[in-house]
């Protein structure tokens, strides 16, 4: 029987709790066997820096999450990363699903060969923001987290431990990533 694998690609510049929440939420809701996180070398839609640093941050951020695996496929390949190329390169022994935020799902028609992509890896769509709860009962609002905001906060030397997993944040600080000087 084929394993159900969630494929989660992106720039992850840097990875944050919103990314992890989305992947976990979709994995649990759809009973996925595993989530494969794959940082892009270069996104066709946005610029990002330091592909090897981003790969290491992703590895550190998800290393303790059961059933999560990091793929270096797009970093190893170099150049512009297209999800369709990566999905085609994966073993056909598994059933793949794209893990997408609502915002990213709206952009899907702009992706390279998107109709073939959704045929090969039907999307699962969720909310990237963290739901806050009042007295633990029901979600009251979403706290949106963006990598852009995190980079801005890091440049200003502001605290980001509430946004980025500790090991990834330690890596950012030790390599002086996103700092202004």
C-alpha cells in the first residue's frame, strides 16, 4: 500500500511556527504517514538568501517532529526551483499531496505546469497562522506569522523566540543571519 506523503515546499527564509503549524495541522487532519519539507534553492516568485543556511534551519526546526523529513533535492539541484520537477523526481511508490496555505493555494495557477502538479500531488490546504484560544475553548483569532516580519524584527535585534523554533533561532544568531551588521 502506498504511503501518504505531504510535500511541503517553500523558501523558509526563515522557517517559523506558522509553517510548522500548517504542516502538522494538515498531516493530522488527513492522516499522512509523513511530511517531507523541501526548501527551494531559488523561488520563481520571491528572492531569498543563503540556501544552505535555510536548509540547515529547516533541519534544526523539524528534527524532533515525528514523521517529518527534510529533502535537500532543490538545494542540491540549484537554480530556480519548480515543485513539478521535484514531485516528478520522487518515487512513484508513494501518494503525494502538496501542503499549501490558503494564500499559496490562490497563487497555484501561476505555478509551472500546475494542472499536472495537482494531478500528481493533489493539494491539501490549511491556515498558516496560529489560532489563539480564549480559556482553551475555541479559536478566537489567527496570529499571522511571516518570514518578512521575522527578518525585519531580527534586523532590529527584537525578540523572535515566539515566532521561530529555538534551534533554528540559535542558528540564525550564531551565523549572524538577517542582522543589520
